[in-house]
C-alpha cells in the first residue's frame, strides 16, 4: 500500500482521510492509504510512533505521523518535537519514507482560512461576519486571518452559533478546504511532501 497515517485522534484521522481523497486538488496521483488513531492520543504519537508504525514497514511505502503540539507532553518548540520523532522513525526503518507533522498549536490551525466554507461549517453566514465577531471578542486582530488560539476561537464561534463541536465539522471543512488560501506552514509542508512522494501521472 502507498501510505500509512498515524493520527493522534479520530478528528485528525478523519480530516486526513478526507484530504487524501482529494488527490486532484492535492496535486498527486490517486493513492491507497490507511489511517489509524493512536489509543494514547498526542502523547502516544509523540512517544511511540516508531513502535506503532513498525508493523507497517513492509506493507506500506510511506508513513505520516501527525499530532498536536499542545498536549503531546513535550515543552519543546514544534520544530524540535518534529525532529525528535523523525529521528526515532528514521532509526526504525522509515528513513526517507516518513514525515512527522506537528500541528502548532493544534489541528484547528488548519481550519482557519478566510473562506465562505469555513464560515458556513462553523454556522456563520459569511467569513466577514465571523471575523467581525472574532475581532470584537479579541480572538483576532483586524490584520490577522488566523486566530493565535485557533481551538478556543473555533469553540467560541461554534458556541455563538449554537452548534456542537464534532468531528463532522472538521470533515466538512477538509472536504472543501481552500488550498489557495491556506497558508499554514505545516499544511504546506504536508502537501509538498505528498507531491514529492506521489507525483501525478504524466498527461
């Protein structure tokens, strides 16, 4: 199989599954993949990704380990956390065929882009109205497009719209994600890695 994904929880796993089915928009060929949620969530991926993924060394060509920086159990910055986990994967057979994605501070960093799809998924009429409210509640500065505390901002926006937080919301956003407006560094790293591994077939 082409790819195995180890995610920290069901929300990240479902979001990744939805994104990976968008091969045309990702700029890659169609791929066969599997995705799992680690039973011990973010700390489990941070500490034992190499152990969990060992069983897939021969059956899958590439691997991705993805988890939130917040809650993973490390006080290091995201880059250092990523390097630590990558070194362990490299030493356990995944060198040059794996990638570690540390969502900084959490998966909600990928959610926020100035798009109609995001606003609608969070229960708002349009992004301009949502942004005005976020600014009024001091979740966002006028010149910003992504809240510094993305999870808290998302939860507050959902509460204001009287919509319960659920994995389905993340899947809905992932299904219609605006690749052009998403400037999150880890998201761009994710797409570039996939394009290197699975380039589209020549026309």
